[in-house]
C-alpha cells in the first residue's frame, strides 16, 4: 500500500510538471507563429504600400514626360512658324524688290485699244511707247497711221518702231474683233502683226495678253461682247501665241470673280477697267516679266 501511495504521489508530481512543460512549449510555438504571422502581415502591408507608391510614380512619370513633350512640341511648332513667317517675308521682299526693278520706260511699248489707253493713263506709265488707239484691231494695228511724229505727221506703229530700241512689246487686242465672222482671219492677222513687229524689232520680247472678260450684266445682255465669245477668242489667242513663240499672259485671271466675270465694281460700263483694277493688272505684268 505504501509503495502504491508513493507511486501515485510521484505521478501527481510529474504530471503537472509535464503539463507545464508541454504548455510552455505550445505557448512558445504559438507566440513564434503569431510573431511570424505578424511579420508576414507587416511585409504584405509594406509591399502593398510599395506597390501603391510604385504605381503612383509610374502614373505620374508619363504625365510629366507628356507635359515636357508637349512643351517641346509647342516650342518646335512656334519656331517652325516663325521660320516660315520669316521665309514668307523674305520672299515678299524679294518679290517687291524684283517688281521695283521692272522698268517701264521708252524701251517698252503697249499696243491696244481703249482698254490699253485707260490702263496707261491710270498706272501713270508716261515713259512707255503708247501705241493704243480707240477701236484698234489686229488688222488696223498694221495699217492705220495714227502715231504722231515730231513734225505733226501720222505714221503706222510699224513705221514708228523702226526708229526705236524696244525690249518688250505688250499687245492686247481682240475685243473689237468679237463680231468678226471668221475667227481664223483674226488669228491670221494677229500672227501677221507679230511677224512684222519682229521684222523691225528682232530682239524685243513680245507679250500677248488675253482679252479681259466683261461684267456679268454686260455679258448676259450683249450678243457679241459676252464672256462666251471672249473665252473662245482667248483659247485662240493662247494657241496663236504658242505657235508664234510669244509669251501669253492671262491678265483676266487676276481680275475676274469666282464666276469668271469682271466684277461690277471694276468697271463703269461693263467693259473698261477702273484704276484699282488697272493697278492689279500692272502688278501682274511686273510679276510675269
């Protein structure tokens, strides 16, 4: 009995110790696991924060780059615009300089009808040789003695040209011939005029100008002096100029409106040209020497 009692007593002493040890071991393991979990959780939180910061940086960097790129592009465009403006200004200055150098003096002659008379008057080309005459046509330009000499006589254009040293001759004829029955005769006479000018002035350059259209009102109410006839004659004149190796100048192209008619404000009677449009006409001639 005593032995059994001692054994039980011993067991009662050992069991609590074992329980305490096991509890200590379990507690130690639990606290370590808890610490590990807490550290893992902290790492996850830190990683999340790092990822958020990284994403924020990645998002903001392109915006900064875009702003910088846009600024650079704007500067480049501004510089391009300035360069283009400077280039245009230089071209305009060169063109103006060239136009100013184009001289209309006694070495330049104009052959034409009353339209050419008004042109010379309004542009103040007082030094040019004026072979204009009211009602002049391609045939009378060869034969009609209307050029006054110093002694009061009258001679033809070709006779007067013999004593000149002409560099450029501008011709505008055709509106008075719109009623001719045979346009082919108009062409033949125009060619003859150019050939005879070259006989007396072989070194001059000949410019053949188109017939300037009339206003829409004039065109619609006149069976002869209308823009349909004028356009047909202009095709004929252009073709003739090429065959004669003369320079064709489409003066009407810079004077007409979008419909191809002479603007109403450009003329008092639908045919003859006012001063402002004569000045445009002159600028066109300067630009096409």
